[in-house]
């Protein structure tokens, strides 16, 4: 609501630099809520302004944000291309924080494209860089790493990374990272024994439930859809066919509603 008010003021004043920043902010809010079409529209409006102003660093961020929308909608190749372009600009300008963010995103894109070796390489590089300068979005990096190592059947390493993702998300008080981190905990628990965290033991069902609770409370529909998808897969592997089908249908319908049709299509069979 506040961002909307500032956008209106900047539009009336024709103050384009701040208008672009606020459009970018609004795009980020819509992205987190799972309103991917609206997010893309705001990012595109901001991008046009920044290109006209010649603001390369802000334009770089918009390229990455557009990649994040593509990723959330299931277009992994478009996401990869956007992250790679943003990373190139960050390296040319010499923005280390931005480089870490785009490398982390690129690691996630590699993961989604099935290139696990490249994903692990990018993510470990971000973690190494963050040791000297810090990185506020390291929770997401560890969550990507947990999913990558889970795909590599490195269960113990995946568990360590998932626990780190949740711990870091709690430190920065990010509902988005926390929901995703609990989803990773659920995925790891589904592949082995329950996980101990903060003195409590979580199996896959309780971890997925925690992820779903956070996404619902924060109205993050994209996160909710991704957790439903992971939970459905777990139920199917446990032989709970009817429960798995119900969760998958709910995830599929939600993906379609928020504009992630490619993700929905992957759940058709």
C-alpha cells in the first residue's frame, strides 16, 4: 500500500529515478506474494525507465528480477539467461554483493536445469565469498545447496545445508526464506530419518506443515504452491496415492492461478 502511494506521487511529479525504484520495489512485493504477472509488469515498467536514464546498476537488478519471475513461472532457461546477464554486468561494474546474489540465483537455475555439478560450484563459491563480506540472502543459497545435494544423494550434507538455511532465515526474519527452508527440511527428512532442530524433531510431514503455515500466514502463494508440490511427491513415494494426488491437484491449480503454467504443466502426469 505504501509503495503504491509513492508510485502515485512520483508519477504525478514525473520523478522518474525514484519511480523506477518504487516500481522495482512493488515488483518485488508482488513476486513474493506470488502475483507473477503483476510483478513482471512492474519490473518491465521500471526497466524501460532505467534504460532511458542510462542507470546500468539498477537496470542490472531488473534483469535479475525478471529472471526470478521467469524461474518462479517455470521458465528455467529464461531465468538462467537473465541471471547470467546480470552477473556479467555486476562483475564489470565491480559490485560484489550483487555478484553474490546473481551467482546464488544462477546456482538455483543450474539446479532447476539439472546441472548439479555447476549448481554446487556456484553455490559453494557464494558461501566462500560471504565468509569475508557477509551476504544477507545466504539462507536461499544454502537452501539451493540442500536441494542440490539431495539430488546428488548426499543426504547428510543436504541435511546440514537445510538446517543452515532455516537458521539463517530465522536470523534475518525472512518469511520467504523460512518457508523455503522448512520445505527443504521436509524434502531431506523425506529421504531419511527425522531432523532435529531447536530441540524438536521434525519428520517430512511436520516440516512441510511448518512451511505451509508460514506461506499461508504471509500470503506467499508461490511458496505455498512449491511446498504443496514437494509434499505431494513425498506422499506418493510413501504409497499414499490419494493424498498425493489431492496435494498435487491443489498445487497444479494454484500454479495456474498465479501464472506459473509451466510449473502446472509439469504436474499434469
